[in-house]
């Protein structure tokens, strides 16, 4: 059991200094995917805002025309 513990601590001490980072082309691919996600999110916010504006305009015109027609009769 003592031998296994020594082996584990020796292995751990060897691996502590090991640091690996991806190559530049990997980072570039990651950045491109993040940019696409941001653009997609912006597109959905814009679409939702436009749909909300159209719906609000439709409801306003409907209620406004009903109020005007109700006053004429």
C-alpha cells in the first residue's frame, strides 16, 4: 500500500507542471463560434422586438378604431 501511495504522489508531482493549451487555429475556431452565437442572439432579440412592436400597433389600432366607431353611433 505504501508503494502505491508513493507512486501516486510521484505521478501527481510530475503532472503538476504539465500545462497544455490548444493551438492558435483552435482558439480562432472557438472565437468564430462565439461571434456566431452573439449574432444569432442579437437576431432573435431584434425579431422579438419587431414582433412586439407590430402586435402592439395592431392592438392599439383595433381598440382605437372600436372606440371611435362606438362614439359615432
